[in-house]
């Protein structure tokens, strides 16, 4: 078949929920190719319906198994897209989401779409690529998009910040807690899950977490939303319904405000990316010159850098 206007045709197919069109557009989005921007711009304008749920936590905390359970429950009355941001390292201590879901009951389900993204693959930042993929799923009529990320590193924190509802998963045992604190992900949680609640040490972790949150509430209370702590077991199903109802409650309480914050965050990230592009494109000669002056200590780094920016972008207006 001849494609006269391939992007428009793809877009029409995407809007009808065509899985092949979705896959192709996702690959383009991930590549960060400039040619993909007009289509993605159109996609952005059409998107905005889906509820984006970030699920994060250290490797082995039980995220993928939990996401599988969530999807099983949610798919009864919604189309669910899943984005698994796999760490670049092939060994993560837990199976990657795609593998777990493929083994589970939801594989082959037309109302479920799974996409794995490699952290090293995306040009222009993981968060940028993941959010474009979210928009594509949104336009392809997925009502809920779940992003699983390993809760370490800047990319993951950014993706969590760009979700409407962020679920932080901690497994029983203090080791994981300490890692979560170190990675700074506890504070981004809208909902805390203590996974593997079928284990006897889970109650201890739930109590520890609640204690920690009570202390944190003194530092910066959010009166409209106090993050609940929910014990779940993907083996017995304990807590899964409670988690889903808290996710829905979070959306209704904080949804609008969060959408505005995400838009501001996305504007900032995109502006940064464009800035870096322009810097890379335009500054070769000027950079060389100022680098020499810097090396010879005729200028200091701040002076040289602001001269460089002026050379590219002009004088800063007051
Ligand atoms: N006891 C128990 N083990 C679990 C549960 N959920 C996951 N696990 C186990 O924890 C390990 C890591 O799970 P996984 O979902 O891959 O974690 P991820 O790395 O955070 O995605 C696997 O061996 C799972 O079988 C649970 O509810 N209870
Ligand atoms: Mg996983």
C-alpha cells in the first residue's frame, strides 16, 4: 500500500488504537529525531486524558510483580499501557517487567500494551522520551499508563515527578529502606507500598515507614494529601484493591494541580534540551576561543561561559 502522507496516516491509525502504528511512533519518539517533532506536537495536543501512574523502588522490591497484579485488576474497566524503564545494566536483581507480564495472565490482551525502554537508548533524556511515549499511549486510547522505573538516578526521579500519581515500593527489611532514602525517592511518594506483605517482617517495615513519614510531616506538611502506607502482597492479593482506590482518590484530590506542575516541569525540560541543542550546534568556534582563554587563565569560567552564551543568544535583556 502506498503511503502518501505517512505521518498523518500513522496518526489516524494511532487514534483508532492501532498497535502497529503505536509501536512505530514510539520508536520514532524514542529516537528523539527532529523529523518526529511535528507528529509528536500533534499528538501532544490530542493527549491529556490518561492517568499516569509512576511505580518506583529499588530493584527486587517487587515492582514488576505488583504492576502485573495492578494491570490484571485495572484492565477490567480500562485500557492500560505499561512503560518499563529498564536500567542499562542487564542485571537488575529482579526480572524486567516485560518478562514478568508476558508470563502472566494479561499477555496477549488487546487492552494492555507493554513497552520496554532502555535507559541508554533515548536521545535527549529518558524523561523526555518516556513522556512522549505516554502521550502516544494516551492518544491510542489507553486510559491508564503505568511507568515502572528503578528508583535510582536522576532520570527515574524525573519520570516519577512527571507522573500524576507516584507509588514508591519498599520491600520488607531495612536495607531497601536505606537505599530508598539515599536515592531520595521516599519524598516523591504520593503513595507508599510495602510489598511482600505475606512476609512476617512486613509489619515492621510498615511501622518504620509510618514513623519516618510522621517525622517528615513536621518538616513540610502537605495538608491536602498525606501519603498513605499500604501493605500489599502480589502472592495473596492483599492490599491491591486498597492501592487502586488510593490511586483513584489521589487523582481526584491532587490531579488538576499535578497536571499543572507536570506541564511546568515539561516546559523546563524541553527548554533545557533545546538550549543544549543550540549550544552544541552554534558554539564550536566560540567555544574553542573561550576554552583557550580559559586554559591560559585570561578569563575565569563564569566570565567565559557568559561570554559564550552572549555570543550565541545575544545580550540578556533586563
Ligand atoms: N513473598 C513475596 N515475594 C514477592 C512478592 N512480589 C514479588 N516477590 C518476589 O520478589 C522478587 C522481585 O520481584 P520483581 O517484581 O521482579 O521486583 P522488581 O525488581 O522491583 O521489579 C521476585 O523473586 C518475586 O518473586 C510478594 O508479594 N511476596
Ligand atoms: Mg522490575
